[in-house]
């Protein structure tokens, strides 16, 4: 499986910096303001290196190692643009998505943590991207092992399993009919909108990607995390990602 061929004269159309400005390790929240929060709180000597379309990218150091933090935007189309450009034009080696999701199993609460071991999408993203008819995409085993090791060391519980990458926000659509079409041997534990694209693109470049998610709502609970909490209250997940990506 290979990435699409890009015309030789094409340059990055959505990230406005040099290859040297970005680190090979990238933490990737959906929200650019969350990227700003992570960079300012956790990185030393953080510098804003790209702000094209207000999709902020910062580079600094974490425990002495260069790390970048960049927003991906919402949904697979936006994630696919930034993940592709980071791998193709800027030499990214590892990307860990730090995002939010809806919980789909009754034992899960807000704000539990999910480590995606697989991502399911019923659409045609993979086929459109490079002719692959698959509906499942997978993270890096190494990165997932790193994340689990850090979680064990810090005493943080992770729910491991398959997440569903939807093509619309769950609350604004009837996802029950989508869940009803999931293969019977696949148990979906959470839904979000970006990980399938990240995993599939990373695999096409033979690069590493992982996805950590914080449960911010659940079909089994009335609790719903606010906009402000989503932006600034995801520190357990962020710290796990930072510690894992530099190992």
C-alpha cells in the first residue's frame, strides 16, 4: 500500500513553514486552540511556526526532545490534509492524535481514556485515497505499546478497542443505523471523526500513528463535557501522549 503520487512542483498548501521548523514527532489535537494550550503548558521554548488558516503548529522541546503540536481540524478530510502534508512534505515520523469521542459501552464514563487498537469506517476514504477497499485501519504497535507502558507507570486506566470514525457528528445524525451495519464480529467502544484517516495515511507512508481519546459524552450517560473543558481539561491524555511519543 503506497501513498498517492504528488506532482513534483506541488508544495505544502496548508502548512506555512519550513521542514526544519517542525519536529519528526507530532502531537495532534483536533482543535488548534488545544494545540496552543498544549504548547504553552507543556513545551519548553515553544514557537508558533505555522498559522495558515488559523491551524496552529508549534515546535518546542519536551524533556529535551523536539516535539511539535499541531491541530488537525475536524473530520477525515481535514485530518487527511494535515497528516499527509506532515508525512510527505515535513518528514514527520510519528503522530499521536489526542482527541475526544463519544463512549459506546455502558461501563465507560466521562472522562475515561480510550487507546484505539483499530479504527472502522464504513465509507470509501481508503479506496479514494489509494485504491484500498478496506474499512479497517490500524495504529502503530510500537506507539500503542509505549502509550500502554506510560499508562501503567502512571496508574492511568485505558479502554482498549475498536473505534468508529464517522463522517458526521454523532449527535447531529442517526448513528444507530451505522452501528447496526458494523460487522458482527467487531465491537465498537467509541466514536470519533479522524483516526481512520490518520492510521491509513500513516500506514501508506510506513510511518507511526496512534490515537488517544478522552470520552466527553456517552450514549449511556447524561454528562456532557463543555467547550471550555474540552479545550483545557484533557491533561491526562496529553501527558500520556507526550511521554509515549519521545520513547
